[in-house]
């Protein structure tokens, strides 16, 4: 899995590069009631509903590092034809705020 640092993500923002910043932490209720394959299929469908094209960059992050889902999410997206998938490595608060407003 490719990773992207806070510095690289800030450069993307400065250059107005289009990318999707997506939290991959699973909903606990969904996690308990669905098989991993179903969660992955649902995740890919949600990404498609956001209007993200297969050629666009996707940056995955986790709001809570206690649960690592980025690897599963990356594999699901790659199987679905997305090729530029990154895991955000580093402090999340500044980038999240830049994309979505203050937490």
C-alpha cells in the first residue's frame, strides 16, 4: 500500500490536486453484523456514490488508530479498478480540518 505524509498532502492541497479523503474506520454495528467481504463491497459502493473516478487519487485515513481497516479498504478499491490509493501516515487533524472544517 502506498502511503502519503502530511507534507505531501499539504503540497497536493496547495496545487489544488483533486483527491478524495476518506475515513475507513468501520461502523461498529456494521462490523459486527456483516462479513468482511460485504463491508468491502459496501465501502466501494459508497466511494463510487461520492463521484470518485477510478483514475483519481484516494487517501484513506483512520480517525482512531485502534482499528486498522486501511489495508482491507485498499484491496477492495484496487479490485474495483481504483489505482491511486494511499494511506495517510501522520497527524490527521490539520488535513481533516482543511477538507471538512474544524473537527
